[in-house]
């Protein structure tokens, strides 16, 4: 693809012209729709919807960027932040939770809203996630929690779809049960026609499949298929740069055809690994057979936190678990 969208209508740089801005303060704010924005440069991509009901934010970015993210949102609107929705429990997506929630104000002003007391957690914005995110952030019982309580989701759910209607549009939060992890959600703003995908879709590299946290290759492909099914491209008039916008967990704004390409890439590599497994090859032999060939220049890496071999191993291990 490589089409560039005309989305730079509202580019704002937070942090000014300081020669060496501290990490996370050099953010880019893109206006994708009249009432929908994306912030890049804060760890994972952050999306936010604005309107008369307040601000609904998807993901909070890294802890080190939280103040800058709050400042960027306040530069766009004076409305209070009402909701923060997390797409996973990864630190680059929930690291700013406590500060962003604290900067906001709950919609629930009386007892009974979501079962919470008026001043629960100081009355900050509500944090919504699938149940696994809360479990992971609060820690197993008896062990210290990896995050303070004011960073935890205040509302969690375990059904496939949670919905809200705020700022004049339906918002669907769709649980993807075994993709990047077991706690992923994609968030669809139906009137804005924007899907925030989280880390099931990472345009910089092969998708990170965290098998230890319940991720799996087949669930990953199912999540990508869900994105494809949710988004609509500009047909029949393909010359228009229109259609549903997909905000990946990391990387540039995409459309449905970008997700189709990415899904096909992941599926082809999964099928190659599966064929090699059927032939009885070991994991090391499969890695040596380069099942990701043709895609490594664009998505692969030999170094860093998520190498091509890590991806191949995750496919192998998650399919092995399925077989047992
Ligand atoms: Zn991420």
C-alpha cells in the first residue's frame, strides 16, 4: 500500500523547540476525524475522541509520556477525560493510566454508577479493560502488584463485546481472547469510523505473540480478520482516500487493505511453519528453513526485543500447545 492519508490537519508538537526534549514529550497529535485524534510518540499509539460528553481515550502510552499526553489532550479540548480504555496490559499502553485517569473526572457523580462510590479513586476518569488486563495489573493474590491501584481498570469485562454510546457515537470494545496476549481489545468508534487495534497490529514488525501471557498465532490471525471485517475500504470509488481508519498499536495510520496485507503475511508464515512441523522438523530446523522469507526486510529483526526467530518460535509453541 503505502498510501499517505491527509490526516496532518492538526499536527501539534508538544514540548516546543527544546534541543533535547525528555523522552515522551515530543509527541505528534494527528486529527483523523472532526472529533477523533491520535497521539504518536508516547510509547504505543494513543487515540482519543472528543465531544460534549467529554474525552474517551484509548491507551495511555508509557509512564514517562503521561504528562505530555495529558497536556496534548488538554490543548485540543477543555472537556474532561471521562474514559480510558486499555487494549492490553503492556507498559507502553497502560503506563500512563494513573496520571491520565487522575487528570479526568468520572461520569458517575452519584453512588451506584458502575457500583462505585462517588469519590472512588478520587473521582478520576474510569478505566475500562478486559478482565485479564486487570488481573495482570493487580497481580496474582499474595504477590505485590506491578502497578499502583489508581492505575488499575475500574471496570473490567469478560464477554466478547462491551459497548458504550458517548459523544453521539457507538463505541465497541471487542475482546480478542488469544492473540498478542489473552487480554487484547480492539476499539471501534462507529460514527468516526476509526478502529484502534492495539498490539495485534504493529506496522513496524511481525506481531508480538506473547505465548506465556496467553497469546497464540491462530488467535492473532482471528484478531486481524476481525479488523478486516470491521473496516471498510473506499469501494467502488477506489481513487478516493477514504474508508475506515485503523490505528495500529505502533506505526502509521492504516486502512483495511493494509490490514489485509498484514493478515496475509502472518497467515503465509503460519502455514509455512505448520507445514514444516508436519514434516517433523524441530524448532531449530524450522528456524533454519527461514519460513519468514520474503517479509524479513520489512518486518523482521535479528536483534532487539522481538526478533524474527522469536516470532517463529511463538508460532511453533502456540501451535504445539493447540496440538496437545
Ligand atoms: Zn505496544
